C-alpha cells in the first residue's frame, strides 16, 4: 500500500513541479510588468512635468504681450509711476496720455499724406475728411515742430491747411528727409517715450 502511494506521488510530482514553476514564472512576470508600468508611469509624469514647466502656462513670467500697443504704452508708464516714490499723484493725468495716444493712432493710421519735393527737403500735407483725425493732425504736427525743430540739423515748420496741417522739413540731406517721409520724420529722435511720461506726470509743455 505504501509502495503504491509512493509511486503515485512520484507520478504526480512532474505535473506539480511545472505547475509551480509556471506560477512562479507568472508571478515574476507580473512583478516585472508592474515594475515596468511604475517606471513608465514615472517617466510619463516626469515628461508631463517638463512639458508643463516649458509651456507658457508653466512660465507666467515669460508672457509679455498685453494685446494692444496703446494699452502697453500706458501700462509701462503706470508701472514707472508706481515704482517712483517721488511721483506727485496730485498731478498725474493718465487720461491725457490716453488722448495723446488716440491722436497718434489717428495720425499714423488714418491721415492722408501727400509729399512734394522742395529744394533741400520736402513738404508733407496731412489731411482727413474725418473731424477727429483732422483735430489729431493739427494737435500733433505743430507740437512735433515745436519740440523737434533742429533735430538732425533739419529746419521744420508747420502750418494749418484745410483738413489738417502741412509739415515742411529741409536740411543738408534732402534725400534722407524724402525717404523717411511724413511718419518717419515724426519718429526721429525717439522723444515720444519721455514725452508720454511727461504727459502722464502733468509736466508736458504741450498736450500732444
């Protein structure tokens, strides 16, 4: 009887061993798969973190465009005034700066400009059929002449004409004056930034 049991055990053993081995192999595979899944998940999380850190949402400080140039100009001036402990808030007039920027926009984008060559330079006539643009032209052109006459060695003069103003510019390099044209002449000197600050602080000699 005992011999038969021993033989039965020996016969059954080869069946059990592969089964146990297979189970161990499955457990090992599952553990390896789990490790791989954890590693993969960690890699994905790290990658996602890197993507977030490198995106505009992750770097708020890198976003600089406020969306509108006049708004940006006002924002810059306001930041300067807030940072200056000596700002006299009783004189600050941001609305005056906004009105000036409206004039700049009207003249830059909406004025109709014609040019005539004259000895030593050019005469520019800036006009508009829109009353608000005409007003902006008549505000900016004489103010520019009053501020910038003599810059680059140029002689400037302004006169009122129907619908706007005429700007006459002469100097040693007539070709340069003609090449710059009306709007190019208005930009020469990079004085607008300082002028904007003066307007906002209530210190401008003229409103435009």
